[in-house]
């Protein structure tokens, strides 16, 4: 079977890598892909929002199954766009994608189905929000409703920070804002919980913890993710059961009540407080860099798992995992998450020899002649799998030292909570 993968990040390179090992996959096409996917797949240069061209090329290349990596095309309805074709889409439809596309949609769902989350209010204009703030206790969290590439969340410690957040959001910093969310600040430890589902059955797809802030010690600006480790130190059977019963099942039931089902990965962002899960957010896709961190632990055929989801046969599949620890460090261009230079050569990459437990997944890279150049803010993902997080981190750091890219930087403290 020919497979298409939409996206160009480390997540999509990791998906390509794992699908290359599948017994049921013949050829992989990446739209548009990066220098890493080019080594294992055929890259096709089409914009991910050009559904018409994607459909045309998928038919031409006899792609049977299309996997959607990032959220934007899902929220824009790519799955619905393919409804009139025989091509199977792995990724939720437009209604289900509102779980990520609209934070107020998710909060209302939580309220209706009694899903544990922080207390919240929705405000339609600046005046009502600011009036509410005069009587509020800080810290609290203010969020833009729609997609904001991870930037639409403000943790506010006082009234003036909160007023600034309200103004920025309503003034259109993240696009036109019809409403904002103000919610209670939850104190606990975060955990990302993943499932895969065919709309009828769901199965856990590992846990992870990422580091979103740019600087060591989890401070500084928010990024897409500077590194991650899997599994999370917080997961246990009791907690898993609570997440499934209190959060996943009612959410899928809520979507079903809207005559929608959910096919794909679901990323459940949680705050864990005394072994109780509270939903912070849903993402309707795998995380990045969580995907790169988790997939090396998968000990089953990813192609078969995804195909089973698209044919509603997930219940017949057993998903096996290595009982090991995976850690990923992201190499970024100097300046990220602000301005950075593009088309900068990564000189030593071709010389790196990896052992069998280490992987390099490309993100913002491009092949120019025989050189690999950085084109994005997040450039490479260095992953190592071993028996403990300290060893994985040591191995990943050694590779980064060997790459020795002076035009980039990385955090040296990834996983500090699980490494003493
Ligand atoms: P989100 O995009 O909703 O995941 O929010 C980004 C980050 O903000 C999360 O990963 C949390 O670290 C933090 N955050 C969001 N909502 C809350 C909350 N209610 N309480 C505490 N932290 C939060
Ligand atoms: N690493 C966070 C995300 O993928 O949204």
C-alpha cells in the first residue's frame, strides 16, 4: 500500500521512519517533508493547505491512506474534503477537530459531560472580561479560543498582566477573537497522554512529558517543544483508568452525540494533582517532539495499527511497547522562537555515526545539492532509547556535541525531573 504523510516536522520524519518498517507499506510520499524524510520517502512540494492539489496528487500516486501530521489541515477539514474518494484518512474530521480548534468547544463539552478540568468562564468582549478580573484571585489563565500555535495562553500573576492578555487577544494578536477563556490556574504536574482510536475502540498510545519553554529550568518564551521524555513518571494503572473513564470515554461519547466519530491520534494534555487527572487541552494529532520520543518505543507494526483504525478494526490489534526509556533533545536555530537565519548549513551531520539505540529525526531542514541546511526554528531531534533516562540523555548530548553546530542551541536539562 502507498501511504502519504502530510507535514514537514520531526513528527512526520518519525512517522515515515516507523512506517518504512511496516510489512504493509510499499511506498511513502511526504507532503512536503524535509531532508530527513527525503532519505526514506518521496517528498512532494505542495502546501499543506492546498487540499485540491493534495487530492489530485494522492489519486495520481495511488495513495491509499493519508496520515495528517499537523492540526491546521485537520481543523480546516481535510478529512471531510476526502470523503468522496476511496482514500482513507488518518486524522479526525472537522467537527471532532474542534477539540483542538476551539478551546471553548472543549470546555463546554467538559461541562456537559462532567469531565474534570479547571473552572472557567467565557467572555465575549473586553469590558465583561475586565470587570470579572477586578474580583479575581491570581494567578489565573487567559486563553485565546482558536489555534494559536501554542502561543495563545497567558498565565497571569496580577491584574495588569491579565488586562494586557485580554487586550492582546481581543485586538487580534491570534486572529479575529469572538471570545476568550479565563480559567483557574491548576497546580500539579503536567503529563501528556496519547490514545489512538478508530471511533469505536481506543487504545493508549504512551505517555510523555515535553519541555515547552526555550530556556533551561523551564523558563523563557514558549516554543513548540525543546525536548521530551517517555514514559511520564506519573503514569500508573489507577491513573490510567481514571483518565480513560473520566476523560476519554465521555469525550468520545460527546462527539458521538454530535454524530461525529474520531479516527486518529488524540493528545490529552493533563494536569495531575494527587493522582487525579484534570484536562488542560486536547490536540487532535501526535505531539511534536512527543511523537519522535514515543515511536522508537513502539514494538508493533505502525502501518497495521493505522490501517486498522481507518477500517474500524482497532479492537483486533495488539499494540506492544519496549519497556525502556526514551529521551529527545531538539536542536534549534539561534534566535528561535524569535527571528533566526534560514538556509544555514549543518556541516557535520553527514559524518555522524549512530548506534542502534539512537536516532536523528529532521524537522526544519532541506537538502541543497548534497548539503543539509536548516530552514526552520526547530531543526533536528536527537533521540536515544535505553534502560534509564540518564543514559538516554547522555547519549543524546554526545551526539549533539559531535554535530557541534555553532549556529544552533539546545537545552541540556531535558528530563531533569526524572534524572537525579
Ligand atoms: P495549552 O495550550 O492549553 O496546553 O496551554 C499551554 C500551557 O499552559 C500548558 O502546557 C500548561 O503548562 C499551561 N496551562 C494551561 N492551562 C492551565 C491551567 N488551567 N492551569 C495551569 N497551567 C495551565
Ligand atoms: N509539544 C507540544 C505539541 O505538540 O503541541
